[in-house]
C-alpha cells in the first residue's frame, strides 16, 4: 500500500503566511480485504476513561506513566 504527502499553507486574515502544514496519508483505496490489512487502530480515548484511570491510580497508589502514541506509526514501514 502506498502513501503520499499533502501540503497546505495556513494564512492569516491579511493573507500573510501563518504556517506550513504537511500530512503523510495512506492510499487506502488500493487495499485488498484480508491481504493488506486485518486490524485497525485508533488512538482516540474518551475523557471518561481518562478520569477513571486517574481515579484508580490515585486510590490504589499505582505508578502512572505517559506514552506518546501520536507518532507511533512512524516506526513502521508504510
């Protein structure tokens, strides 16, 4: 499965350049069911789940660690 870069220029209201943005997106239209992918992963979490986990760690004095999964996909071959 291939991928491509998408570039966009964000501008201020006066037309000056605010920042440059870029995304690396997968070409999902070329996937074949059962061949290219089997599982999907979404790094979204509900706020209620975060509150529950924080409450449990505080109540039971469990150690709490943070994991940044925002860029986890960069460590795999696309």
